[in-house]
C-alpha cells in the first residue's frame, strides 16, 4: 500500500509538523444549526465543537490543513481566516486547505433552507479558524509521516434510491427545476417501491499519521465518506467526527489537545449515509460509527511505514461554473406562493422550502467561482472539492490519481452545494433540486473531476532533491 519512499538528499532539510485544536463552541443560546430542512435551534451543548489544524513543513514548502466542526462554511469565511493566518505564518493562502466535517448539529455558518446564517457566529469563527492554523504552525517540531487505508463498509450506504415511477417525492417543478423525479433520498427499509441504489459508495477509511521524530503520536488526519451519524436530542455536537478524534487519542494513549490532535474529514458523502436500507430496524449512533471507523483507522495505521522526510507540494485552481438559476416566471410563482401560504413564518416542508430557495436564488450571479486543490505528502495525496460530492466521483478521482493512496475531501475551501454526476439529473430527487444546496451547472461534476485530476498530476511531477 505504501510505495516509493522518498529520501532527502539535502542533509539540511528537516521535516517538521505541528497540530493544534481550538474550541469553537458558541456561548450564546439559542442558536440556529445548519443541515436540517426546517428551522432547528439548539440551546445546549452535547459535546464541544473544534477547529483542528495540522501544519506540515518539508524545509522549503509549508502546507496547512484545518478541519472544522461545521455543516458547511462558505469560501468568503474560509478565505478571511486563511488571510489572517497568512499574516502571521507567511504560509500562502493557496497552501491552506480548510474543510467542514458536515456535522448537522453545529451553528449555521451558511444560509440554506430553513436555517439562515448566524452572522455573529461567523465573526466568532473566523479568528478561531486562523488561530488553529497559527498555533499548529507555532507547534512545529521535527516529525515523520506514514499513511494507510482500510475499509469500513458497515456505515457507508447509498441513501439515494431509484424508485418505481410515481413513488418518489415530487415537489413542484417550478420550485425545484426538476420535472422528473425517479430517485428518492432515505426511502426506508419497508418501502417496497425502492428498486436499487443510484450509485456506489466509497468504504475507505484513509489515514495520514504524523509522529514526532522519536515516534510519539502528533496528529492523525482521517477521512471517511458517510454523511454524518446524527444526535438523538437537539443540541450542539461534533457528531461522530469529534467522537472519532476522542477515541483515536484514547487508543493511541495520548491526551487530546496540543501536541496531539486528530482530524476527521468528510470524504465523498453527497449520496451516502450510515443507514443500510436493506436491513430492518437499522440503528446507528455517533458513538458506534466513531468506534467502527476508528478501529478501521487503527488497522490502516498498522501498515504505515514512517518516513523522516517526504516532499510536500500543493496546487490550487479556481474555476468559473454556471449557476442553475430559476427563470423569472419561476421566481414570480414562488413569490406569489410564499406571500399566500408562508409569509414571515419559518418554512415547514419541501414545497415551502423550495419556493423560498427559488426566491433566494433569484439575484444570484450567473456564474460562481469555485476552488479546487491537490496536495502531495510524499506518495500520499489529498484532492479537494468544495461540494457535497458523490461516492462515484470520489472513487473515480482515486482511480485516476497517479498516487498509490489518495484521500478525497469534500466541502473544502467553500461550500458549493451537491455535485451530482450529470446523468443523475435525469433521475431527479433531493440532491438535484435547485437550492443554495444544489446550484452548479449540470456539467459541473466532470469539469471538477478533470481539474482535480490535472492538479494531482501536477503535484505528482514536483521534483525535490
Ligand atoms: Zn448534509
């Protein structure tokens, strides 16, 4: 699994790494949380939220990776944090990766569906995102790295199913932009109208491990492609992502916090979650998922071969993509519907939500610029998309990658909605419905995949002594 140790011939170059953890649990309650279709307000903390950061330094290149306990964070917020971190560390903004875990129980940092952004929280978040990167940079010590991969198929299942015609949810096409709906999200075990999942899932638990030069755990960056696990009561939680980090520290026999920090990032879970719809009475919670994924992560690390020095490289590219904007008549229909049926009260169902989303998208620009990245850590690579990316896309990126092991991280460096492959629009369903959670052009997925492939090729060609 681990191929091609790169030895440093420049005797002076020392590989260094540092990690840091910053608490981002809000102190003002109640607060809106993101991820649910309808208004969701938390008034307590189930477990704390964090930004977790890792800075790697090969002596000539420094890269920063941060994972934030949030459903989604937009590009402007992340760029503001990167700029603040750059001012202190000097690490260029295009050598910084920030990704959201996609916990559905964190304050709304982006307006979508029934939960508008909490502006005060965004202002609170930006300096803390920057602080985590700065602290990780300050904490750098001589280090070594290794990596590995294992599978955990138990908690990643396609949540999008092809249905018998006429049995999938079908809100008004004027509000969703989608006339045909043959696919349905979370159909349920008992639903006999479901035919088959609409795509494959990626069961990989991919892990990068960083140790001090004398072999003490310094950081573990992991990645798994399930949406989230959920919480059983209303409250703030880092979901299984946070619990994974706690379990990982416990299993490695170290205290969580500086110097050791675990980071659990989201892979390609746009069409996947923890529920096996072929089994009756399926149950899962964030503790079970964290345990299973941590066990797979620990298994993966058994095969890790640590190297004292590896070359680092990072490439970033921006792309302008078209936005699926509603037509004038669709906006007029939605406005009239909302005036008659909803007024100022919160939305309560799909139909009301998509009418509101249609109005919110009315004055959006015709194009949006998105950011894509590839990172190289020796023979290990990370590719990023800013979308809720489908399993099929992640698998294709890994397949095309010139690296023996590639991690694909979603909701990184912005949040640009679901990214269904073009053929999925013919099937319709939730992830294709036009909203601030799904708005990129139908052809966006192949463009993003191809650009990420080129970026991976580019970092693979980096030549260092
Ligand atoms: Zn989600």
